[in-house]
């Protein structure tokens, strides 16, 4: 019956397509009723009774039928809505989904300059909005955090998005970069600008060290070995106490200087050099622009690499490794360059992290970090630069928003802390993404070379890579 | 017989063993320079295994595969690493189940085939990163070559479409064009006419003949479509159960009783007679 009603209007005229017949409503109501009954049954052991203690410390059951009724009602409504929606969709004439409509493409054209403009003027905007540079401290700090993840996302995007090598241990290179700067600057007193390239080179070196043994592995096996590599680096940092000071971490790492000019209130400081009054925010703003430049360099280099033979070989490797070999591509070297260049940007970001915090400890480089960076890449749409940036803003910025939802306390009571629901919301958002946009926010691929007309390539044709 | 006088590829005593299974057993044949050579045989005869040995996907258990360039340089294919077979020895191949980069455009597919020359022109990425003119020029030439092949296979209008969107016959042609973009001297085609309709397989014949004529590329192909095999090949090698049962011009092979027996089987009463003829 349900089958008939849902298919009949598809043959009818398009005008009638969006309306839903009474029989369909009845079906939806029945479905919703069944779902509500099921919820009722399930909630009896889980929800309906709560164990409480009375004055004599004896347990008793407190019935909570009100909660059960609310939950069943909600389920009923949701199921009803979902059923109706599905029927309407089945009834509507099949719409051909273009890979990217002109509107979306226009949006893309605006998005990039808009993002860039906002990113460049962000400290100004933040201080205007909060009424002063000092008041914008929190917002600029958040901006720095987001940009760090944007950069990490772009770095990992080379390995996962372009070359299709699933790397679950990217944080290891972040750690190598951070510890490189921390150790080199505290031991030899080298400046940040000397340590930054060294940190990148060292991270790239470790990328190759990791790359060599795992080259033969594909898919799940590669993911597990990279995961293990990330853990090994973290455990070495904890246990090699003579070098890394173990779990206590390395503190008093030299702060960033304005190309040699320190950000302090002394006579040679940044403020007196430029004849402005000293503010600790100067360093923050400088850090903000530093990470912005680093992130943009990552982006520009990635965009250029994509158009070079090596970038095209990475993408070809993701599409079909056997065909690559038959075309004379040295797959081993190509994979190694992807690992090394991705790791290098992780190393840059790591040394920025160290100079910003002034303190590094192995705790900052746990698996959760790798997972967040990987989610940024997957959420953004593998291989898409804009998507990764948007995903980083959502993944890092949105949890921070939760801290500021004070009004919810009025609704749910004083001891309600929205921050506690962070991972729950995160999980729900991930599930929702996988249902509606399984290829990420930007699901299509831009060709690297065009003969006559630029056409976006539908994500359904692009492979994710398997090792 | 050109394949005896001037062979481009000599397969000598090739043996490929997978555990206990001997897929190819003591196979020797030659491929003539400038010839179109067909490797035929019933399903499971070991044709694709021979291809995989020649193109470096399998390492032969025994035997020698020597490829001789026109200038006399000789490569022992069984000793080269997989990617060097295309880059150094100039042997290109296509696959039985098409292996295009489906998420990349038709043009990009052809440019990937120019990976090694472009890699050198881009100074192994370093010079290319700064967009030096020498790299731009090399890139322009690669695009020109791609355009030449796209015009030849009638896909110039679809250059910016993803390869995965092309119809099956066009994908087959594109795979051949992609292999040709590596400038091979020997092109190995694994069932190029599989799944093509008669008109398409006629076009394929024309394409293969023009590749041989205009580019001097020798062709070795596996094929079941006899109109292709008998129509264009100069030399046919027949495999059955991993051994060679016939080797000669299409006419010779067509009338060879052991080939007929391998393909069609024999009547019970004729069995003794045919076996005597074949020498079993």
C-alpha cells in the first residue's frame, strides 16, 4: 500500500507532485505511531524509572512518566515529519543534480576574497567590535587557534586529500616541529626565524622516515601504522626525559620577536621603536599575522603543487596506483614527497605553536589532535582548500561558541554547561554531515589544467584513495 | 619473417609460477619491430600473465625478456623496476578492465602520462614552483601533444570532462591515447576491443594501424575479437594452458589444427587423428 501511494503521483502531473494525499498522511501517522510505541517500550527499562535514595539510604524507584511522554511525543513528531518528507521527495519529479550550480560557483567566487578580506582585517574587526585591542584578546586568540588548524588541515590535505594516503598520526609532525623549535631555541639560543625552516626540514625528514616502511601498506593497514607512529613520537617525548624533560615539558621557550625586535616595554622594544605606547596585544596581533602568512604560504604552495607534475601524480596515485606505475610514475618517491611536504607544513605549524605557547609538553600532541585535523580535512571535502578552511572554522570555532551561550542557563537552570555537550554535538554534526554531504562541504574537484572550459568534477567520480 | 630478423622484444623461456600453479610454462616468442603482434588463446591460457611479466607487474619465475631499441640499447625487462619499464624501456600498456583516472579530466589523464619529462622540466618541482619559462614551455608542449591525441581519438570536445563520464568505447580509446603519450616504442594492449561494437572495433583497427604507421610503434595485443586479430595483425602467437601452441602469420594460425582444437575442441572419433597431427 505504502509503495503504491508513494509511486502513483510520480506519474501524475508535476503540479500535483508536491501535495500529499490523505492515504499518505495515514501511512505516515501509522509509521510515527509504531516508532512512538517502540520508544515507549525501550524507555521502560531505560528512562521510566530512576533509582533514588530516601532518608534511610534505601533505594527506591522514582517513576518519570512525564519524561517518557515527552520523548515519545518527540519521536512521534520526528518520525512523522521524516515520513512525509520522504513521500514528498518520492513524489516530486526526479531532479537532475548538477555537480555545481552557477549559484554555488558564484558563491565560491565571492567566498575566497571575502575570507581573505576578513582574515586580513580580523584583529581590527575584533577590536572594533569589542571596543579596544585589549578587549579583543580572546577573539584574536581564537583567530590564531583557528588559523593554526587551517594550516594543519591544509598540510594534511596534501597527504590525505591529494595523495589519498590515510594518515592518522599527523600530530607527530606537529610535535616534531614544536619540539624542534623548543629544543633548538632553549639549547642554542637560535632565533625563531632560523628555527622555523629547520623545524620544517626535521619534520619532513621524519615524514620520510615514516614513509619508507609504510609504503607497501594500503588503506586500513596504513592508517594503523601511522596511528602507531603518532603514539611512538608522543611516548618518546614522554620517556626521553634527558632530552625532552618528559611529561613536564619544556617551558620558557623564547617568545617571538619582530624580526629581532622584542615585544616588550624596554627601550629597544617594538613599542618604543615605532613610537607607540606598549601593549601586550602587539605580540598577539603579530602572532596572528604570522600564522596567517604561514597558512597562506601553505595554501599557495599547495595550489601551485597541484598544477605541477608532482601534484598531478599525487592525485593520479589517489585515483589508480597501478595505472600510475604503468605510466612510469615512481610511486614510492611520489608517496614520499607527499608525506614529506605534508609533514613539513605540520612542522612549521608546530614551531609556531611552540613560539605562541612558550611551553610544550607531550600532552598537546595526543591522538585527539590527529583526529580533529583529519576530521577537518574530511569535513571540508578531501582535496578542497576552501572546504578545509571552512571546516577548520566550524570545528575549532563552533565549540568556542558554546562557551558563550550564557542565555541557555536561564532556560535549563544555573548548573547547565553547554560546553559539556561539546562532543555530543560534535558527534551529531559528523553523523549529519555523513548523511547529507558524504563528500564533505566542498564535494567536487577543480581540474588542475583546463583546455577550453573550466568544469567542476562531481565528487562521485573522484576516488578517496586506498593507501 | 620480420619477428625473426629484427625482433623488438624477445621472450625466452618465460615461466611464471604462482605457488603450485604454473601459469606460463617455458614460453618463447618474438615480437617484430613495426609489427602488430596478437597474443591469443582461450580464457585462462596465461595471456595477461605474460603481459604482466613484460610490463613489470609480475617478476617472472624464470626466463628472459629482452627489449631492443632501434639504436641497439637492450633492456632486460625482468630486471627493471616497474616504473622504469615505461620511462626507460618505453613499453606502455593498457588494462583489460580500463584503468583511467576517473576523477580527473581527459586532458589531465594525458598530462599524467607526461609525468617524467615534465618532472625533469620542472626541476623536480623546485623550478616549477616558481613558474620558470622553461617549465611553462615543456608544459605547453605536453598540452599540444595531448591535443594531438585528443583530435586523433575524437575526444577534443570532451577534454575538460572527467574521464569517468565518458562512454565505454571512448574510455578505451582514451586509455590507448594515454599510453601513447608516454612515447612508447612497444605498446601492449590487453583486449582493446572488449566491449566494443563492430563500428567501434573497426575504428580501433584504424587507430592501431595509424599508430603503427605514423609513430613507428610496435604493438603487442591480447584479443578475442577475431576481426581485429585477423584484420590487422602481422603475427599471431597462440597460447593454451601457459604454453605456445602456434606461432605464425594469421593464415598459418587460422589453419593450424592445434589452434582449432584448442578453440573448438575435437570430435571424439577425430581425437586420435588430431593428437597425432599435433604431436601429442
